[in-house]
């Protein structure tokens, strides 16, 4: 049955405040939980962090004290939601285990979005990015076995393959080649707006996570790998945020943020296997429905438009975490040697790309290559976990 957020009312804002006992959520058991439950948690943490950061930026650019107060009221509840969601992650999991889960999110969330995206240009942007996160998962899996002597299989549980994607060393591009063409807000499918906001938010949270946890390791190779992939995540945030039409007003962006949260909480409530976590998704959905209506009221009052003009009348099919092995193998076979040039994609290692590689690497192997060398020296092999049938990893073609 179709779900229409604009027709549903949630919990009144003045009844949404939770006390410490209510915020003291029970974390998931990492050894027995559905890996996609952990993926949904990581996803919604990124979505809530983006909602909070966006609200703060809006407030800093808004001269109206009453609007600032309304944003502050809603933002405090968003902050409580973020704490409840992120605190579902168990303290017994190591940073590397959580990192592998972050990359599983990046792979299977982005792959699902790419498969579902109606716009060909946006679909290509997601397909391009997911092959890089796929390789990040592979590099971290090798580091995990080196440092903690455990298999990434214990985290991804066979749902996501661990094998090479586009080689991580090839992800370092000149910054100007990370900027894409934005969608046209007046013409794009409302689903495309939700996709762009979702992937941007979660890549942003991955970037934030690596920026903060990278220096907590003592092992030099771990510190260096987090530094390298953390820089690539900055490229990814640039890549995805540039897809959003910069002509959207603050009010449109606010409404899109709230609508997207309704979409994702509804999706995860419909697909969650853990009853306790499902109850949190349901509670947060009912809170977000009210946040959406408050944002819509602000848009009508200050932007002079009806939010129904820019939003889908009902939520699309639920966003689903599921294996994407076949789709990813198609991308590996067809798009592994792509890089970017301007706002498009090419198969040549062009002059600007090569200059960036030389300036960054200076003829030395980057950490993503060295982690493989050290793993091979330790175990006499690399770590990978995959289904039957493998693919060679081609290099980017040299410029002719």
C-alpha cells in the first residue's frame, strides 16, 4: 500500500523529547545480527548527521529569529535521533570492523541506488563511485586480517563480495574533475533528489568517520591507509554533492531533507529484521512526519510555494539493502578503467590525471598498494571473499 507522508501526521513536536532512559538503547550483537541491520544503522546515522549539519548551516544564513528558533527545536530532536541510532552500534566492535561495515553500506546502498536511478547521467555517477568503494572494502579487509587476524566475512557475512574494484591508487583525481553536472530541480524525478541526498549524506559521514578514527591506530600502515581513503572520500563527497541543483532554495532543501528521512525510516521499518531496531525506525518515522509538516509550513510561509509542487505525492518503492553481486560484476567488466575529465568520464589516463598521480605519489606506491604488499609478505596471499568466477583487474589505459 502506498505511503503518503504529506497526508500523515506524526507525533507533535512538544511530545518528542526523550529522557536518558529512553535514549539508552540496547546495541546490536555484532556476532548474531543481520549485517544489513548494521548497514541500516550506519546509513541513518549519516542521514541524521547531515540533517543536523544542514540545519546549522541554514540557521547561520537565516536572519529571521523565529525561523532560527523553529530550526533549533527540530534540530534538538534530530540530535536525539542521531544519538539513539549511532548508539545502536556495539562498543565491542573494533574501528576496523565498523569501517568494513561502512564500506559494505557504501557498496550495497550505492549499487541499489544506481540500479534504481531513472536518470542516466546520475546512474553513471553512482556506478562510477561504487566501484571505488568496492575496492576500499577490499583494502580494509586485507588490513583487518593483518592487524586483527580476522576475516571480513565475519562482518559482511557473504552478502557483499570482497575482491578488487577500481584500484584505489587510481581514485586520486585532480579536484576539478570531481565536480559533476547537477540535476535540474524543475525537471528531475523526485526520486532522483532523494537518491542524491542519501548517497551524499552517507559518503559525507564516511569521510567524517575516517577523518576522526584514522589517527587512533598505532600501526603505520593503518594510519596511512585511513589517510589515503579519507582523502578519496572527500573526492566522493564533492562528486555527489555537485549532483544537487544549487538553485534549490533553503526551504526546498529543508523539505527535501525531511521528506528523505521519512522515506528512509519508512523503508527500513518495512525491511528490518530486528524487532527492537524496527521499533526505533517506527518511532523516528512518526517524529519525522511532524518535522516534514513543520518544514512544509515554513516553505509555504517564506518561499510562497506549496511543497507538493516539488515532492512525490507518495513514497517510492522502499530502499532495500540486498546483495548486488551480479550488478557489481557487470560494472567491473564494463567500467573498471574509467576516470573523469571535466564533468564526464573517459578511459584515458589524461594529462591532468597523470599530473595529479605524479604530484601525490612521486613515484612511490601509495598506502593502498603497500597494504597489499605487507599482507602478501605476512600470509603469502591476499584476502578476498567472493562467489565463483573472478575478474582480472585491468589498469587505466595510458594516454596515447
